[in-house]
């Protein structure tokens, strides 16, 4: 099944080696329907969010390097234009779908069966192990594409496909109940500003930690109970004292760390109240969480890693957006701006998410 209007070439943003030049390829080969393998789907990507993970990938920050050359991107929203012959799926040409980080998994191993699809040994990651959404036409896998609800604009859906699903899942891992204090550290960024909204939507009391007036104002508009500017509470445990102070003097029940820098992690272990949960989400390179064993035991703390979410988490995360409970703060720019967006992101100068328009 295919749409006959598929061109032979399209625009893609590509790098050939980590930290190397980022080039806009206006003659990038578009995989033709006849080239698709069973299970694959060709998506006309219309919008794609830019996640800090894409920046980590380009910089080669993590232990396993991405494939190269690489078309990054894993918050793609668009329409199905072709489905490989021999594919069993309920998708149809013309359906609105999302490309998330987890491009594929086997769905048949212990991890997949337990709903932890991201830890499948056969997992493929969009914009890392396979080409992603920084292109007009992307090949993805039918069984992991996410249906986008009717009426949800694609540019709004895009940031939900990584940032939204990841923080929604992380909040589930936080083990909190309505009325509990939850700290979001990195709260003004792509993941963080959505975490604040999901947390508020399910009744948590939210403390956002980030820096700058733009982010302070953004978070106030979501009903965050408190904003703490980490640069104003710099030295000698002052941030820890302030977080405890605003959370009834006892500290929060949970902390979701969505910062791309490492500093936020160890503070969290100090300010959590007994039985508190630290949910590790942000992925700074070469960073270790240093937990004092005595206090970890004495305060009965939990440290949990949370890695994106599964297909159901993605559907739930989009549903919050479709119902207007969560509204990504987006600025839409042309696909060609990707490199400039990376520079701004590196400086912490992107409140919310930048979404690129792939046409
Ligand atoms: P972003 O750049 O949009 O946001 C990061 C925010 O952290 C910025 O607003 C920045 O000002 C803030 N920050 C920096 N240092 C801080 C500190 N010490 N305390 C508090 N805030 C601080 O990035 P993003 O796209 O939201 O991604 C954040 C991180 O999450 C990245 O490392 C990314 O790779 C990772 N990530 C993880 C998963 C997962 O599955 N665990 C999924 C997606 C992204
Ligand atoms: Zn991401």
C-alpha cells in the first residue's frame, strides 16, 4: 500500500561523525515503497521536536556511539505514506502517526512482555541506531509507531513523543500520591516543562528547579507551586535547604531529575524526605550518583532509573495533550535550523521545546 506521490529525494539533516559538520542534504534518498521490508512503514514527517538526546548523540556523549552517518530525531509526527507488503498492522496510508525514540523491539522477550520494551535486547532507537525524524521521509516500524489522536495538531504531538512519554512514565516510577511534593529538576526544559504539567494534572504539589526569568514565568503559568532558581542557591547546601524549606520543612516525596547536567543528582539525595524516590531521567555524560549508604538505608531512599516509556505510556501521554491537560510550549522553526537549535540548547536557552517543520 502506498501513496503514489512519493519523491525520489527529500531534505534530511545528517552528520557523518560525532561532533562533525551537520549538513542539510536536499537530495537525500527517499526509501521507495518497493524497498521497504515487511514490518516497515514510510512516514512523511511533518514536524519533529529537538530533544537534548539528539544533541548528546551528535556529541557522542554516551558509552555506545550512534550509527554514522546519522539522521537524528525521535519526536517525529506525520502521516503514513506507504506500508511494506507482507506487514500485519491496523495502520493505513494517511493515518497520523508518531515516531518515538523506541523505533522497534521484539515484543516477545521477557522485558517486552513485562512492558519494558526499551530494555529489549533487540531494541532499535530512532535517530541513534536507525535514522530518525530530521528528514522529510522516514522509515519506521509498524509495531512501534504511535497513533496520534484526531484533532491533536502534529506540532503539538511531536514533543509528547519523547519528552511527554518519558516524563509521564517517570512520574509513574515516582511512587507518589496526590498531594505529595514532587520536585522536577530541569523544569524549564523540554522534558521538565511537561513533567511539571503531568505532575500538576494528577494532583502532585510541584517544585520546579531551573534558572532564569523566562523559565520561572513559564512554570508559573502551569500552576507549579514553587520555582527555585538553582543559580541563586549556589553554594554549600543552600539549594538543599531551600527545597526542604518549601516542602513543609521535610523535603519532597520524589524528585524527577530531567536536567542534562550532572549537578542536580546528588542534591536530590540530600533533600528527599524519608522513603523518598529519586527518578533518574537526564543523561549527563560520565556522571555517577553518589549515595551515602548510611543515609540511604536510614532514610529508606529509592533510586530508580527511568528510560522512555512503552507503547501504552505513549498513548496515555498523547491523550493528556489531546484533552488539553498538557500543552507543550513550542516554537516552530525550519528543519535547516537544527544546528543553531543545538547551540541554544547547550546554553540552556530553550524554554520548553523547539519543533522543526520538515517542509
Ligand atoms: P533541555 O536542554 O531542554 O532541558 C534541560 C534543562 O535542565 C534546561 O532547562 C537547563 O536549564 C536545566 N538545568 C541544567 N542544569 C541544571 C541544574 N543543575 N539544576 C536544574 N536544572 C538544570 O533537555 P531535555 O530535552 O529536556 O533533556 C534532558 C535530559 O533528559 C537529557 O540528558 C536527555 O538526553 C535526557 N532524556 C532522557 C530520557 C530517558 O528516557 N531517560 C528521554 C529523553 C531525554
Ligand atoms: Zn528524546
